[in-house]
């Protein structure tokens, strides 16, 4: 396993809210339950278990969640090939430099206003906060422009109100940028290394972002407390959580961590669907650094995506946080056309514990014990 | 030895910065890894697995192989197999690992070919036998079976209970605690009954 890949998985999750995988696992495994008497043949026949294992080797829904889709090549004939070559020239030698210029300009404008605002307006907290919010939104617009982001927003825009959390499905860090250009969200994220980390601790701090180190247990408590404080504040920026806790390839949704659903807040779901016509927006953090991911986006024609702000949901009486999380996941997956899988995104970094196989073992043991009781 | 044989089928995935830009261009123009397998490669693998898989299926399996072989070593390590949670959660995963750990692409396909719908029942029974015969001495003892049963039933039965059931069942089939089962015994025990051991390779 590469250590670099382990450091990078992106934003927003808390270990304290890890749900039990057992709650989600489909019951009724295909382990054979022989009818009638258990014979030697039934005992020796391990084919169902073997078949399951081989099936998992050949294909499994978990790995599918994190598979990047390579673009369908379309330059396969004499007429299309020159066209594609022309496209490459335009994208790499005209669009890309132009975008670099746009982004650089954006940074210059942003930094030359942000730094004075941040240091000079120390006394006027309200004004400073407002200006900083606008500036961060502006900077994100520059980012979106640097990959010609064609984003359609549907539904009412988020508003600043206490006791509400926004949750969205997660494909790449650019989700955050796309959402941030409309509304300055405060987001919970994993502390990143490199230039992203620098941004986190300087600029994103000002919009109220909360971050943590996945490996530090002490951090989790602090984050949990910060989280509660944040949602109570009346004029804090709305809080955004990516409850999947890891980037998924925008075809599937993995289990939601229940943390966001336990805050006793209104949950406002956001569904994000990318159109893969020009580029795959999935950030495969195992294969690519975030910089490479951005370069890939910047050399494509455009990033096309839809964002839906869905109807706010509250915990129904008698509903557990996990059921609530599943209900919201349903809404998001239906809207964005994603398939739901019963996996915890954390399994990318950890092995399932031996406890998880107990269900299968239990049904096998039961069939054997039944045999023992027969005389 | 196994490792060397894997070399011609290793897949590339690690690149330097400049390589990635070039590679992304190349990727855009050539498509997926499937194009790295030539017709000869496919036919060679097909022959190796007794034509139990179609060419399409082999291409799919190759993509899967490259996906699991994250560091492009030409074989899949135990750790990489266990990164598939559905596999790691299987009660027999440790036994299977002994058979699949470090397989190169050809042997990987050969192993999976037993699960093809076209594979014979005999083929499948032989695989089951091999699972039990952990010391590879060509016979399965009472203890060999007990070891597998232990993993299958986990903490839900005591060793005593397992032993009782096994002795009783063996006796009914005409064996004792001391008898060693050979492949032929397995054929006899399974008889002509249908073994459902089929895995479909997704082809898109």
C-alpha cells in the first residue's frame, strides 16, 4: 500500500460517527442451507462459499465505486483523427495557457484584496467576515472558470440559518469549489499536505472551515465540539459535510457516516452529478495528486455538472440516525442517478474486521447443529 | 518463477509528472488497458485455460487483474486480494489466499476458469478437494476437514460439536475418523449431483 495515497483521501468525515457495517449488510447470504438431513456431501460442498469468493475476485461493487472511467476514444478513423489532433492543439496550447492566465489573475486579485481586508479590518468583524466570504466565493469562481465549469444549479440557494447542515455526495475536491462559488460554506475536511494544506490554514479558516487529522483521536473530540458550536451560531456560514468521507466515482454512493445526522439539525441534501462527456471529474487519490487532477481538468474542454439543492429533511419521530442517513442517501442517489452500495468508504484504508464474516458462519453452524440434534 | 512469468503481462500505472501528461494524451487516444493485450496474448491465455473463457472475458479479466495489481508487479499480492472487502469477509479467504497469492495473469485466469460455466463438474470437484488438501499430499484426513469446518462455522460451534457432526456424517457415508479421502472418494461422494459453482465474468 502506498503511504502517499493514504494521506490524501479527501475531506469531511469523523471517525466517531462510523456506523456499524452490520446494520447495512444485506441479510440472507447464499450459504447453502441443506434441506433435510445433512450428508457428507453437503458438509464437504463448499462451492457456494468458493463461488462467492471467486465472484468477489472477478468483480465487486466496492472496487467499482473507486474505479476511474477512462474516456471512450473517438479518434479511431481517418476523418476523426485530424479533428482530435486539432482538439489537442487547442486544448493544450490555447485553452490551457489561457486558463493558467485566468487562474493567476484570479489569485493576484484575490490575494491583493484578501490580505488587506484580513489584516486591516480587524476591528470590524462583521464587515470583514462578509468581505472575506465574497472574496472566497470569487476565488472559487476563478477556479471554476479555469476548467470552463458549466454548472447548472437547480433549486433554492442555501441560506445562512442556525441549526442546519448541508450534505452532498462526494466525487472530488472540486465539489467543494463548485458549491463554494455559489455560497461560502464552512466545510469539514481532512487536513491535507502541500499547497492545499496551506490554503486550508490561511484562507479557508476565514470562512469557518473545520479540519482534522484522520489519525489523531484527540482531534476528533475537538472537531465534534467545534461542529456543535458552529451549527448553533446564527451568522456562521452554512455547514457542508460530505458524509461519504471519501471520493466516489459519481456512479455509486457509499454509506453515509451518521455524524451529520446526529446534530439535531435540519439536513439539506445536495446532489451533484457530473457529465463525463469531456472529462471524468472523479479524483482517484490513489493514482493522482490533486495538482495532477486539476491539470487534467484544465486541459479538457469543459467540466459539465448539475447541482440540485433538495428539500430539507428532519429526523422523523422514531427514526434512528442511520435510517435518517439512509433516507437522505436515497434522495441524493435518486436525484443524481447513483447506485447505492452497502459499503463503508473507510474500507479503502482498513480491512473489514473478522466480525463481518460471522453472519455467514452462523448460518453454516446452525445447519450443522441441527444435524447434531437429530437422532 | 511465478513472478518472472508475470512480466509480459504487467500493467503500467506509475509515472513521473511529465509521463502523466503524455500518458493522459496517449490514454485519450488509445483507450483502456485492453489495447495492451495483443491477439497473440489473448490466444495464449485462452489456450492455457482450455478455452473456458471467451476472448472478451479474458480482456475483462485482464482489466480486473490490472486493477487489483495496484503496483503493476505482474502478480496480485495477498494484501491486494484482501483489499476487496467482499473477499476479505469470506470465511474461506485464508484458504483461498494460499491458492491465489502471487499468481501471474495466466495462472489467475486458469484458477478462475474452474468457475466458468463451461468447466466440467470434475474440474470443480478437484478444486474443492485441493482446498481441503492443505498439505498437498493427495489425501484428505479427518483433521484437514476439521480445519476447514472451523473457519466455516467460526465461533458458533465448539470443536467437540464439530467433531461429533463430522464423525457421524463420515460414518453414514462409510468412512471412519481414521480414513483418508482421495480425489476419487470426493468424486464418489459428490456423485452426479449438480455443483453450482459458476461465476459470470462481466463483459461490457
